[in-house]
């Protein structure tokens, strides 16, 4: 988190409220600490968050015919560039939520790639689910997005398994590159 003193003079007028400014997708919010006045921290504007989420959603559409490795590579290109641009801003909490959402999107893509119930059952057994439970889960009437958020894929396609296949969390990358 970068905290800055902010006072801009335009001619003879001093602008006191930088919260009205937006610069390349960045904004400012005041810090609320006792005894400190006039300090602001850099934040990402809502429009920039929306643009990132829209790009990630486009790359994780189940109709895009990407292999998992290609999908991960394209995702990394997008979010690494975005995070390098906004590394000075305070984004920790929002990144955590966005990471969870992205992992569910990836699980959704994997579930859809398995297509048929027998293949789903076989893959669930390979992931360590017992035969009867895998049979029941593979024939669930829930939609793909509901399955991606349920224990069906949450307990089988865990974060460590996704990392083995090349997934890197956005929050982890942000913590590496932030100043």
C-alpha cells in the first residue's frame, strides 16, 4: 500500500481533494489514521476491476477451445500485465475474491471438458473419490457452474492440484511484485 502526501497547485488554486482524480485507472482514497490529515492511498477504480474481470471471463468461457495449459498461459499474460500496472495500489482484498472466482471458472471449464457422465465418473475416481460417490456426482442434475462451486470439484480439484497444472494465484503474484 502506497501512501502519499497530496497537494496540487494549479495556478493560484490548491486542490485539496484528490479523491476526484482518476489517473490511468488509479484513484485516491483518504487514509483514516488518528492525527494524520492529508494522506491518501492509491486504489484501483471500479472500471479497471470490471475490465480485468471481463477479460478473465472471456478467457475462461467453456466454449473457447483451449487446452488447460493454453488457457492458463493466456490468463497469466492478462493478469500479470494488469497487476504490474496496478502494483502500487491497494488491491489485496479484491484480489482474494477475484482469485476464488477465477478458480471456480477454471473448475467449470474442466468439468465441461469432461463432457459425458462416464468420463466425469472416471476422472473423479482418478482424483480419489470412491466409486459410488463418483457415480452419483457424475450424474448430478446441477449445472456446471453450481458443480464448480460445490464440494464435488472443490474437494477434488484443489488449489494444490491446480498449481501442479500451472495455475498461479493472482494474489501470490501480486505479493511478489508489489513494491
